[in-house]
C-alpha cells in the first residue's frame, strides 16, 4: 500500500467512530436498501461502529430487514447468513470480514500451537481485515484493527501460512510448527496491476511507475493465452501503435510489423528486434518458439528507443525468453492439435455456369464489336472453343490442413544456479498440396553465481525450419477455366497451347531449409553497492539452402529447369556496460548505464540455375543438369561501433528525468557522414504524489510525461557499399572483363527521425482502471532514395538522401479489473487503440510520375508516394459514370481531334466502358489525368481483450478492429481476355448492358484489357474480428503434487468471424509482407482460414 492510514480507512473501508456496549438493540424497517444503508442505520441507533472492505460487500445487492428491539448480533446473523461474510466485535467496533470455515472436530486430540503476528504494508501501516489461512486447509482468521492476528493450529513439522487482501499480492510464510513460533511480521505489497509492473528497456529494466518513455508490454500471463505459431503475431492488435499485417494465414509467410507508421521510402520499415540483449533481424524470429517467451516490450518513443541510436527510428521490440528459477525442477509439457478450415469468402464458376456466362458475354461483345473473332468463334455452330469439362480447381488442389505443436521445458535451480531448457516441434500441413512447414527449436538458458560478486549467464537458441511450397498460387488456380479437364484421354496432363492446368503446375517443387543459432553469454561483476560491470558476447549464425525443380512437361523446351542456392550470415556483438542503481538520502534515486558496443556482420551467397535434366522423378539435383543457365554469388561485410549512455534520475520519486545518448559509426556510410549522434531526453511528473492531491482518494497514480529525441535508420542494403565505387566481372568477346558497375556516394548519411511525445499514465480505484494516453509527432528527414543515372553511364542506381515524411497520432491503452472482491470470480478487460496520420512532405523530382494534381509523385503502380498524402496512397483515374451510347463516344473523340489527338481514350472505347474524367482539360485521357483516389490509412485500429474467470474455468476473447482505410479488391473490374481465363463469381450480374444500364460496374467484353484503376475497386476495410477465443480449465494439483503440480486443458478458435463490407477474402491482410509500404490489396496466394485447436499443458 502506497499511501497513509488515511488512504486505508477512507478509500478501502467505511469507518464511523463511536463507543458502545456489545449488547445493543435496534428497531428496523428497511426495504431494498444497500448494506451500507443498513450499517448506517444501526450506527444511528447505537454507539457501535463498522469497519468493512466495501469491495467484499459489493455482491450483496439490496437487503430488506425488519427488527423490533432485536440485538444487533442477531440482525447481523440473519443478514450475513450464506453470504460468505462474517463479523466480530472489537470492543465497540464491528469488523466485517470473509467467513473462515472452522476446522472439523478431530476424533483424536492433537497438540496445538499458537501463531500470532502482525500484517502491515510496505510503509509499516496496519492492514485491517487481511485473511490468514493455513495453506491447504480451511483453518484461518482475519487481522484486527491493529493488523494483528492470532491463530491456533494443530502442531506439525512445517506449516505454511497464506496471507491475502484485496488489491495486494498474496504472501506465503513458512514456520516451524512443533512449538509456538516467535511473533511474525508480514509485509504485503500492492498487486502490480499496470503501475508497478517491470518492463525491459535497452540494456536494463525499469518499473512502469518510473518509466518516462512510451513502452507497450506483454507479460508471460498475457502471452500464454495466445495460440500463435510466430512470435510477431503475438503482437497483433495487442499493443497501441503497433500494427501487425499478414499476407496470409500460412505460418511460413513473412510478417510485417509497423510501430507508429512508416517512414522509409525504399528501405526497411520493420522495427529492430532485440532477443535477450542481441539485435537481430525479423528473419531470426521464425526460429524462436512462442512458448519460450517471457515478455515482449515495444519501445515506441525516442526516449525509450534512442539507446539503440541508428536503428531505433522504427521502434524496438525487446524479446526476453524464460529463465530458470530456484526450487525443484518443473517439467512442463504443452501440446496442441489444430485444424484449419477455409473461410468460404469467394466462389468460382462451375463448368456449366462458365459456358453460359461466356456465351452471354460473347453476345454482348458482338453488339458493340461485330468483327470480334473470339466472340464469333464461340457462338459459331459446332464451336469447340468451350470445352465440356467441369473442374473445380481449388478442390483438386486442396487437402485437409492441420498442425501439431509440442513444447517441452524443464525449469529449476538451486542456491547458486538456475536453468531453463526447452525443445519444440511444430509440424504444419497446409491447405494446398505440397504446402508444408516444419520447425524444430531448442533453447538452453543458464545463470550461475560464481561468487557473491560474480555472475555468469548464457542463452542459446537453435532453430531449424523446413518449408515446402506449392507450385501454383491460389490466384492462378481459381481463375483457370473450369471447362478444361485435368487429364487427356491417354492420362497425360491436359494443356491448352503452352499453358498447363493448375494440377500439372503444382508438380513444380520448391524447398527451403533454414538453420539458425543465436547465443548470448555474459559476465556480471558486482563491484560495489549497485555498481555493476557487465560484458556480453552474442553470436548469430543463419544458414539457408533453397532448391526448386520444374518438370520437363512444364518447360517450353521440355528440358526441365532447376535452381539451387545457399546463403550464410554470421553476426557478432560485443557489449560492455557499467551501471549503477541507488539512492541518496532517500530523496534522490539514480539509475545510470554507460557502455560501448561492437557489431560485425559477414554474409555470403551463391546460386546456380540449370536445365536439361535426364528424369523428372529422380536425379533432379543441380549436378544432374547438363546445361548451366546462370550462376551468381555475393559477399559483404559491414560493422557498427557504438558508445551510449542513459541516466534515470528521480527526485522524491515524483519528479523523473531521463537522458539518453548514442554515438554510432557505420562502415556502410561514406567518410563524410560515417558517424551519427542520437540524443533524447524525457521528463515526468507524478502529480498524484503532490500534497494538493492527497484528498483525491480515488486516484492511485497520475503521471504526466514528455519526451523528445533523435533516432536514425541505416535504410539501404548495409552490404551494398553504397559509399564506394564498385566493379563487377563480365565477358566481352568471350573474354573475361571488369566493368565499373557502381558510382559511390560518399555523402550518403543516416535517415534521422526527430520525435516528440506527450503522455499521461494513470491508475484509479486501486487499479480498478489503469491506462495511458499519448500523443506523438515523428518527422523523418534525409530519406534514402535510389537515383537512376543516365543510361550512358551503365551503372547501378545510386542511393542518395532526399525527402521527408511525418507521422503523428494518438494512442490509448486501458486496463480494467472488474469483479474484484467477488468470490471465485474475476473479469479483466483491456483496450488498445491508435490513430496515425502519415504524410509525405518532400520527394525528389527526378523521375517523377505524370499526374493531374501538380504535385511530385514517385511510383507507377496502383499505390504510390505522393507529396501531401500518405505513403501508399491509391493512384488512378476519376470516373464520371458509364458511357451509355456510341453518340457520347463520337462527341468525346471529336473533342480529342480538336485537341490534336485521334481518340479520347483509345480506339477500343465502347458503350458500357467507364467514362474517365479529363482532369487537366486537354481534351483527352492521358497519364496527366491520374489522381490520388484513396488512402489506405485507418482512422482507428486496435484490439479489445476480455478474460472472465470462475474458479478454475476461464474464457478469453481477443477482438481486433479497424475503422476506415481503403483496400483494393482487384477482382472488381475483372476482364475476360481472348484466352477466357481469370473469371471468379463476383458481381457478374451487375455489369452494364443495354438491358442493365443502371449497373454499377462497366460492361464486360471479350478481349478487353484490364480496366484502369479507379475508386470503383477501392473498398472500406473497416472490420471487427474475433481474432481469438480461448476456453480453459485449470487442472488442480493431483496426488498432493507428487506427480502433477498443475495443468490446463484448453480449446481455442482463431478468426471465428469478421464483420466487414470488404468483398474479398480478408480486409486485414496485405498483398506482400516484404514491401516497405502499401500492398493494400488481395494477393490470393493462400486461402483465408479459421483455426480450431485443442491443447493441454501439464506441469510435473
């Protein structure tokens, strides 16, 4: 407990001071009143006073009482019967407390002892009404007004007492029970609910209470509820300001994570990952089992992330794995079996529907284009253009999908050493043939106290993944013509021209094996009273082997085609830190760290393409090919040298100051800008500790904080040697040659981000409700852009610093603990939400894209970079409806001829086509009529969690939501080329025709090209998703804990439902997780699915 006895009596209890005898009598006639009203009426008629915990009486509801000259003791017996509450007289004061069942009378008399003592908080103030139980029994009592207790119990060699009080941590005290022990003094601490939790920051830890920066944290309890197969997905809709996007539900897919928006134009916008102190790339995360994670902390603002300097601008995700703990070994077994089922959110045409619709389109085509050869051929009597097959290509490729996930761990330790050892296996069979993923993980974490002042520790992770990929994407398969058969009459695969059907294409093989070793070891020397010297050496080695083979019948020259490649990277990090934590005169508190770091990475890669293989079934290794088509190799080395410092200062524990600085030198930059300095500062004021707030009894904690700082990013290929002139080998007249391939840019420098944060942390009603609200503004300058030199120079594009981007937004995190004090019940709610606005402030004009807005735009696809708009803004034409007749076309073409062009929008313009707007007014449609037509940015994105528990049963629900933001559905304006491929069953009856002139979508004619991008293809991506539902039951201790200490049986369902207007598979997925921005479209590579899992956790 944090405040004075005044806090205890006024906030937690109701106390009215009077004096009276115990045998008072009352006259009552009360109907449907609160228990507080009843006690108040008794106090009015007597000299008695009540002390009670209001949270314990919340469940009583309304009571009705009649009494005539009845003893107060009798009234209380009636009112409190069967409520789980009891009372006792302490002189003239009545203490209301939880009922403590009496121990059954034993037939055999045993020797008894008396245990007595006092229960206080950390400020030595008495705790009134705390429950004292003999663990494992129903024998107990409650503390009196002075916090004292006295308990008579049967003697035993060892007795363990359990002390509990609402809003405070349980305490367990062991006593020798053969004789009366000395009086006990038990100090209880507040529960760490939001305010006093510990979070991991760079090169250290700090209490949330003392935090000046913005950090989002997930602890072990929160992580244990998630049935994730990837570490990154545990953050999805779980932390404000953190957006996790998946390209599909396939666990082998790369995952995209963004912290407070995107800033880099061409580089990587992923956050920095730090695993047990070692910085790693996101690729390493796939080799870590989620079951090994102890906590995840996301450093979001400059004050928190600046300790990582040149790599902290995109945020930092600190992953801490589980470590050993003192005590006997705990063997943990966690097994889950999962089944995936496809969500039926798209449909295809069967053979008959396809033939009918194509004939209809052919008829419509001939009305506007009588000479169309394909349409005439289809409708010709006896035509064989449409085949007789009826094939559902998706059904031919799909298979039952399931996964096994097994994790074993042993955790324990002794007086001087602790250990944690784990093994994990994930085996996944995908929904499409040849789609398989297997992961093996192993971990050893050791801590050893060599002496009282010297400590050694190590963390080693081993990971291996085996990935097999299908030879065809879902997109290609569902658009293949359903009138085609799978096989010819002779059993060979059917093909049309040079195009084989999806079943045949899926015979192409693709494999990828990845090996990962991540090891960190440290020595920590305790020099003197909080002064510590720590040396850490970390190693990270990744090796990858890839192989693919395309059979002879899938290649144009019938020779087969194969590839093999290998890559290897090795990173070493050597950190040395000196830290001191202590207090001066109980007024000043200091937590400081200084350090130096050296990092070096070496990469090598080699690949070969070959063809002309002797067989398709066997002997498909690269050495069996007789012709080498291509070979390639690469090798890079780069390093980073850093010095850093951080000082956390607290005055009276209510005025907080943090200063952080890092000085980085990178070999990837030229001599002119090799070093960068990244400082930050933060201040915080704990308003709740001020004297003028003492009368605000409902407020536990209120802290206002502000920070500003500078961070950086090395946002280009660090091994590209962009600062140097490079030469490469080639051939000239069949002789070896060396050519100048790259012009070095010695002035290239860091992308830098200046960030401001203003936030409030709060907790009220003893952490009944806690949370934080933050506003941030990030300005990123010197963005790296690739400049393309004139073709006459014959050199590669050159990275250079141009442009700037701004991100600003608001984040809200709330946490509520409801039903506190309710016997056997608990209910915890969590909410996180964020609003981010991204804006490109400046771009380079060289190579800009023509547009009708008079602004600089870079990019040529549907999503571009445009000054004044969000990164990845949708780019296309504005439309003004659908052309209704040929007369309109003639008028438009005449307008174009007058402007010096032959047609308004090409010679293929027909009635039923879109009427595009002439933005620049030049009389015809060209590239300068393209505009920004939509933004992918959500107005609000976040998550809601609910954990409702009754006794050993728990129900957990996690909802994800998005409000606003556009996503491209690329099947909206699907066309029908002469090959008659690509059709899916979407809005086919809502296309324009002479009989359907009010249709929303333009006409479909055979041979038309892909329609230009307009807002017709953009849809609101707002959605509410039940991301995860988990029902669990805690298995009690069996056989006295001799064999089973604890356990859990659980059922989970992921992606149960999505409420959205978006017509595609999933409004929250992206087209590619490897793109640095945009990709807000459907990729169709893999079907969206929901997952059902059954699992068991056992602790022996």
